[in-house]
């Protein structure tokens, strides 16, 4: 396929490299030209604007920080919309909200087919081509681009989840649960340790119970073993996603008190540790507030 790719950040750069490696004819664009250095060296071509990235392409992918950037790339003075051929498909893989589908994507559909296909799996999944991909839009368009999606994601975890906007919703709910796990696990472990239970014993006990989770079994180990709060996904983006989840709750009429509380925990962590701090820093926030470090003992030699 002839593919345009716009947005070469932490996720977009390795994703575009995998598209190229799969044999597709690739043109790329980013607001930072230096972000394209690696994929250009591998054989991709450069587009000077979103409009140029869409010209003569079968498919254009956007991987951008949020709804505002999506709207700017599509409708700006040199926007993607005017460059798209009539039979092209635009795939927005950004984390966004269905309201974008109702407004921006509707405008795009006057010229091209549209899919929302946000991803999960972090930078490691983007690099290894093992992302989860949640696709909203027409099933025939999904089937048409499925081979391209398989260049970036795990075929077993590329899901068509419903009509336009459904992909955005699934990804937001995934992120919401993830951030809630971080916050609640931090509280549970801290309370238990302060009450006198060894953190390793507490975790092991919880893992044998109905309270077990993938987060408690695997992801929390970066903090417990290494004090690594995972800066591959920064707090600024976490707060953005949680804000979008709160907005979606409001739009759907759901009284999401816990969602709002998790958002505030993350905003407090962002104020304390900065925009670029890692997504697990709400655990450190509680460690610092209670002077209770959550660390497993180092293995004995």
C-alpha cells in the first residue's frame, strides 16, 4: 500500500518503521523534522505538510497527542483533508474521544473513509509490532486495512469493536482502568505495609485471592523491584487521557466519582513530579506522603 504517516513521537516513530519494514511505500510527516531521521534513513520519504502526506496515498495514519492536534492536522491551512484522494482511508490511531468522531471525522468522511484505531502496548509494543489495536468504523474499511494494521499489532489482538468512535471509547476505558489499578494498588499496599504486613507477603497473598490482577502480578514489579515509575508514558499524557474519560462520562450522563478522583490523584502527581514523570508516580506520591517505600527485598546471592 501507499501509506502516509503523520506523528513520529515515542509511539509513531517505531510504528511507522514497522509499516516500512512490512514493504509498504511510506511517506512521513511530523512538526519536528528531526523525528523522522531514523525512518527516512531506512527508506521512507518526507512530506513537508499534512496535505503532502496525504497526496496519492491509499491510507494515511495519524498518531497524535490528542483531539486538538488531530483537528489541526486535518483542517489546518495545509491540512490533510485537502490532500486525501477520494478513495483513501484515514486511520486515526491517537487516543481521543467520540466527540471527535462526531465532528472532525464527519468532515473527513466527505472526502475519504475514516477509521479510529487507538492502540495499547506502550513503546515496547510499538517497537516490536505487538500492539493491541481497537478499530471503530465500517467493517469493509477495517477488512481493507487489516494487513496494514498487522504490520503494527498482534494479529490476535487487533479488534473491530464497533462503529465510528468505538475504538476511541474502548481505549479510554482501558486507560481509565489502568490508572485506577495504579492508584488503588498504591493505597492497598501502603495501608497493608503501614499496618505491619511485609510487602512481599501482602502481594503474594493478594495474588492468590479474588483481588489478583495483571497489574499486581506483573506491572507493579517495576516499582517494587527497581523503583522504576515508567517514564515511557508521561504524567502529562495520563492526565490528558483521564480528562478525556471524565469528559466522556459527562457526555454520557454517568456519575463517575471514582474516575474523577483518579484524575485528581494523577493531577496531584503531575504537579509534584512534572509533566515528564512516569505514569506509575502516583505510587511514589503515596510513598512520599507516608514515608513508606514499597520495595521488595533484594534476592539473596
